[in-house]
C-alpha cells in the first residue's frame, strides 16, 4: 500500500495534513446505493475517508447494470448495499467499509439512534417525508447531513447543519492584509526612514511599493485633516501624486504602487461579515461553547482593545519590486506584528477558557495561530431546517425566482422535484414511470404542482408546460451521467464540511441538465 503522503499528494496540497487527518477520522453513512449515492461515496473513498456504511435494502436488478458502474451481471439478485460496498473497498483498502441490508425509510422510522454514530450522513433519493424526519434526527444528534437526488436531467444537493464554522475559508480573491491605510508604529517608522526623494536612480526604483503608499498616504492624511482619499476625484489626485514622484518611466515599483493604491482607499477596520460573527450571541461563551466561539470571543476583545479596530495581521507580504534588504526587513516587520498579535489573542483565549472553567491550554497553539492568520476570512453558515424550507420558505424569494427568467428553470425543477413526491404518495408511482397514460400523468403532475405552489402562497403562478412534460418524460430515471455529476458536487460539499475548509453551499443546489446550468436557491 502506498504511503499516505504519496497516495494523497495532490489533495494534501489543497487541504493540508490537518484536512486529510479530519477526513481519515470521518465516518460516512450512505442511504441508498444507486448511482447517485455510489458516485458520491466513490470520490470520498478515493480521497481517503475513514469509514463508510452503505444502507440499502434492495437487490440488484437488470436495470441497475445500465446506470451503476459498481455492479455487474454477477451482482443480479444480490444485496445492492453489499455489492457496492465491496466495489468501493477495492478502490482504497485503507477505508473501512460495511453495509446494512435495510431500507433507509424503515431505519429512519424504527431506529433513529442508528445515525448518531456517524460524522456525516449522505441521504440519496429520499422522498420529502423521509427527508424531514431524517433532518430532525441528525440535528438532534449533531450529525451533518447532505441530501442528494438525481431525477432524469435534473438533480439537487442540499446541506443541513445547525451551524458550520470555517476558519480556512480560502476565498479565491481577497485583499492582501498589509494595513496600508492603518499602519502600526513599527511599519510607519520603517517607512519614515526611507527617503522617497533619493537621487540614486537604482535606489529610487527599488523602494517597495508598501513604503511608497504608506508615506504618501500619511502625507495626504496630514494635508486633509486625517482623511484618506474617498471620492473619485481624490483617488485620481492621489494616483497623480504617485506618478509625479517617478524620476524615470521604467520604475516598476511606482507602477506597482499606482496599481495597488486601491488598498489605501479600502475602509479601515473589519468587514461587515466579521462584525456579524463577533457580535453573534454565540460569542458570549460558556463552558459548552465550541473552540471556535471561544476564539471569536478572544478576537472580539482584541479588536476592541488592542489594534485600532483591526483583526490580527496575517504576516505575509506579496512579491514586489524591492532591494533585498528592504524586502527582508519589511517581511520581518510584518512577521513580528503577526506573531505579537497571535500572542495577545492566545493569552486572551487562555483567560477566557479559565474564566468558563476549562483548561487554559485546551485549544492548541497551532489552532489559535491558524485562527489569527485567517481571522479576516472567518465564515459561519447556518442552514434552516428542511421542514421550515418546505413549509415556510421565504415567499418574496420564491416569487422572485419564479418570475425571474434566469431562475425560472431552476426553481421550476425545485418545485417539480417536490411535486413528484406528492404525486407518488397519491398515485403510488412517479409520473411517466410506466408506459402508457402519459397525457394523464402530465395533467396530474400539473395539478399537483399548482396545488403545491398555492400551499406555498404563490397563488396564480404556474410552471411552463414544457417543463412539466419533460419531468414526466424523465420517468423517475436515474441517469448515470447526471448521477455522477450530482455525486461529484455532493462529495465536494462533504469534504468542505469535514475538513472545515472552503465555504459550503447554504442553499439548495439545482442542476439543470437541459440547459447545462447550475444554480443555488436560498429559500
């Protein structure tokens, strides 16, 4: 067997050893082992999840051979859960795998405590009634839950967690943490010691743009009553001031300063997202509070008392045109400030832990350091109960989606995926599932969908005939291509939840295979 660091080399570069360790400790339960569920688990098994449990009471039928690559002719008549489990085990022998030959709906009804043993449950192809019951069970047991479903050329993914906190959100684009508009004394002193009017051309073109901007912003503020550029005209004037300080047209450092001048114009202090987090009621901690909220409480104290309303400094600087000495010294100043901020937050964390009756060193240095480094990028996700979404969705949002041409297909599929469950409860089959009577199925589905819309408060609104016709043509088919796509999306969200890295989807993800579009609905 390959060494873990070699085996998982590529993904370790994305979520690191800490993320991989979280995956290897995770226990995943899959409900229903059709193609959607099997494809979801396949990606997780290959990624090195700790253990899997496949729950399915059905037997492999001939029809399964056409859409589930994890069964073959020799599997016909055997337990589907067993066959899929054995296949997945072959993909990664480091993963513990077992199966339960029982229908998920029966397990939800008769043995709800079964689910409390897992880190996360992936529930596939469940009807609405079972989804609501399972959601309640997992919430009470504090088990993360993901619903997935593929149906013809559409599908959905929906996460359900009480609360999900993310330290390493890893946004694609985020402003460098340089504090050019609010420099601390050591950075200001370093900048002041460098002469922007030096006559040596080589020295002039190797002044770091950080220094150029800090000094120019300081001079601007002195001349404007302490205020930095805010209007379009002031920003243009500030850039002209930078251009006027060049002594040659080939000075890349001044070009970098002009390009980065927007960092000076950025508002001081913390973002509105971070303000919401530190002022959340959970930041008033007690002995039952999670480590995350204890650190948020310490961060709140730090921002209020230590650093002019700023979050702890990350401590890294981007590459820039500079002399080696200037760059190294600048790097040391940022690193020293970052380390100093960490030590202050660490002490505040210890004080809070002691105050609430917990061991002061119960949160590791590495965790606090990571928290400080990512303090500006913290995220907290709250997902409403699926029962609340089903019974009391946001009416303005739903009406907006229904009347918005860009979202009409996505919300149409969302409504129809719910309507087919009502249809099945009333007629003991899904629309178009059996040959003959298609016109009657279409009429019945249309009536069911309109009834659902009326129940949700969307009286007078309807769905297009074409979409209803297509839903009936799907005939409850679970196409492998769509199932593989939905399974890939679901496994990606599982990894986000388990590693607590990147920000998971908080709405209902809808895949529209007709138009090749994916959209998220927040209801």
